[in-house]
C-alpha cells in the first residue's frame, strides 16, 4: 500500500467527477483554496454551466477563503481527469450502479495513492466498493460538503427546523 498522503500531493490536482450543482461548488471551493482542479462530466451543457458558475461566483469563494485562486480545467474523459490526482471527489447522480461503476473505473485509472471520496448523502462509502481490491477499499471515504450560507445550492432556500 502507498503512503498517505503522498509526498508530492501539493503538486497534484484534485479531480471532481460531476459538474452539476454540487460538483461545480465543490470544485470552486478547491480552486479558491489554490488547487488545480480537473472537473469531469460527460455532458457538454453541464460542463459549460460549471464554467459559467465558476466565472460568475469565484470572487465570493475567494472572499470566504481569503485564498489565492487556483486553476481548473473542464474535461469529458474520466481517465484524463484522474490520471495523476491525489484526491477524487465523486459528485454524480445518486445511483448506486453508476457510483459503483465509477469507483471501479477509478481503481483502474487513478494513481495507487489517490484518495477516493464520495459526496453522496444517500449511500455509505462501503456500499460503493463493489469488487474493489482491499488496498483500494482503504482509500475510499465519504466527504459530504456543507456549503456556507452565502453559497446557496438552490434559487430559494427555506429554513427548516427539526426536533429530536
């Protein structure tokens, strides 16, 4: 098993798989923290919308992090997106079969020291492991993002209260 984190992780990109509402916001957070981010999505329209979102909202993210803006690229091809990433954050649709397939592809194409994270709120990371090797399973985790109040995930957000 490879050492975690790899000695060279600071020079390697973060890959975000899925450029939808959450994926583009997660990518913007990493960009605002100074990282090079590869955003991967099979939909040309979704990729285009992600670029528009990042351009229109980056100043807000930078204001929250007080960081130095990193860089990003937008890709269609998963293999290219993850080839030298130190972290992959999966943000695709909540479909167990799709997520399992992606993690299987990550095992084949990402570096052996890459950490695989899912942003799923529906599935535990253990449910996504399918037939992964034991060494790979040790690098999988849930990384669920909670956006700050300034970063709305929808057009209108109503306050909710719950009681325990």
